[in-house]
C-alpha cells in the first residue's frame, strides 16, 4: 500500500536525519552516486537517482553541491532529488506530534475541559445546551500520548463526543467560527480517523453544500468530506490538493478518483457578497482564511455502494515556516552584490561602509510570491472600499549580521521601511548600524530570515468511510 509505504519512508527519513547528525558515513556513497547521475547509460542514471533518494538526509550535502555542477544532466537530476528529499524532511518536521501526559482525579468536568484547553492549546468547549455535563466528574491518566490521542482518551473517559462541524467546505470561506471543538454528551458515531502526527484527518459525511466540479466521466461520484485539523502549533495555510491513490468500496470494487481535488483559484472563489483580499507585498489574491475541509470524490462502480472499505491518499497542505531566505557572505566586500535565494527571494547589499568602529549596512530585500512575508493585506469591500488589514498568520522577517562562528552582532540602531517596487508589490529596506569593538571577531555573513509557505504531503488511510452519491447534472437542451 503506497500510503503506508509513504509513512514508513517518512520514519526512515527521520531516522536518517538522526544518523546524519551523528556522522557522515553516507557522504562518500552519495558523492559516487551523484557522479553517476551524468552517466551515458540511462539505466545507471536512473539507478543512481533511486539510491540517492533512498539515502535520504545523508545525500543532502552531495546533492546541494551537485546543483552547481557543470553537467546539465547532473544539475537537473540533483535538483529534482533534492526537492523531493527536502519536502519529505519538511513533512517529518511539521508532522512531529506534541507529546504530553494529562491526569485528573475526581475533577469537575467543566474544570477538566478548561485545563485540557490550557494544556493543549485547543479551543475545547462543552456543549452549553447540555446542563447535565456540569455535574460530571472525571478521573483519567492519559499516560504518554500525542495531543490527538490524549483528546480521544479524554472524550472516552468522560463519555463525550465531538459535535459535528458545520457544512461549509469552501476552502476560502471564513472558518474562524468553526475552529472550536465542541464536546457533547450525545452519543455520536466516531468518524473514520487517521492520525498523521500533528494533523488529524477525519472522513465526515457529505452535507448538502458540495462545490461543483468538472466531470471527465459520465457516471455518478461517491463523495465524502475530508477534514484536516492541525495542532495549534502548526501555522496552517490551507489545503492545496488531495489525491486518492487507492479506493475499494464495500463490494470489493476498485474505484478511481476522476481528478485530484485542487484548491480553488482565490479570484474565482470570491463571490459578490465577500470582499476580495490580496497580498500587499505582491498584489496577488490570497484566501481570506485557510480551509480545513475539502470534498473528495471517486467514480462509483457498477454496483451501488454506500461505504468505502478503504481509501488511501495524500493530502498536500500549505504550512507557514520561518527560516533563512537569503545569505550574503563576506559582507565587508559585498557592497553592490545581489543574491537570489532558493525560493526566489532577492537581497541586495546597497551599502557596506565602515568608518572607524562604525559599520553601516543598507539592504534592499524583495520576497518571493511564496514567502508569505507581507506585513499587511489590502481588502476590497463589496462596495469597492479599500481597507488595510494585518496579515493572516504572517511572521515578521529579520536581518541578522553574524560573525564567522555564527554569533549574531547586536546593532546600535535598526530601521525598516516599505517602498513601492516598480515591478509590483513592495520592497523592504533595512538600515543597520553596528559598533565594532577592538578584538571582536569580524562580521562574516548577513542572513535574511523570514516566513515561507511550504507544501507538505500528508499520507492517510481511512477505513469504513460512508459516502454520498452525487449524480451528474442533467444537460439542458438548447432552446430552438
């Protein structure tokens, strides 16, 4: 099963990260395999690529050197393998679950729920219409558990269930009101669930509101809603894509996905009643708030089915992560130099002047469209009024001057300005002033750190998934 293999690959990659930190035993092998990427024999190039992919993190140093190789084929293949490995490493990092141990002994349930919310960061609430819950008491030791395991054990011990979420599946709709987890005493069937580390995936019954989709086939679709709920620590930006790799219904029929779910274009998703929000740094439309629930379709088989026995797939999410965007080396000799980061970010050191102990740096920085570094958004209201609002889950960017040992130097003054860019969007301008002390290690490199939206693949396996049948719309005959 491919999704199970993907999970095992993530675990193996995590182990390879640990082993690479302890030593560089795989470097010689990786360098030899990188050399074979330029072999005249296609089979040798393919074999070397597969083995480099298997090496995981141990191959990263050799691959990063190979992207500057003089051989075009070596560069091309190294870039492809490096992108895959770094994406899998991102998944390992962002899907690492929070672990905790929670205990209660004869605690009133409302107090236990408040403590659960405080310890996990989840917005957990009791159903306010169920007065009988206030008199319950809870005794529980979750033991060592992930956050989502602890929540499940809490609900089972307290005799609670999660209230069903709302019907909205529009990934660009405002879902802030649906972020709370409402616990109720009413017994409800636990939906099919897959725990993917820091993200919980659930198959929910499809409601009445299902976005339309292009139909490359004439038959009906079987539909369910896939809900992805991340831990609070995850800077979730929404769902980009859902691919079904394998689906088997209750009759044993193998079903296929007509087409992968793809996030809707923010422009076409905005109707006349909703304001259009766009990124002030780039002037491009963005989703109003990140979505967590999307419809998943598979083409129905010959026999009518109400359930999927198993469904495997991969959900691709957008995660906001902070990290180095661009680095300028040998700062004192880099005046006038422009450096482009791996994500397309640009930084130009327009001034690097030293006057005695005083060092003044002036920098222009331009983020890429995927950096998510806009300090604010501009919103057009339904009446056409332009409004400026704070960025949605954006992180501040920073500029740091480091010495050769990697120790940051503290500036005497720091100034940041936003200026219009003739090519569109805005340019960040930094002015930094330092006082260099005698005997102090000289400045070495300048690092621009900021946020970037990264795609993260989340494999899932769900069993016994109830589905709704959606038939193709009847064609409308033209008026004669």
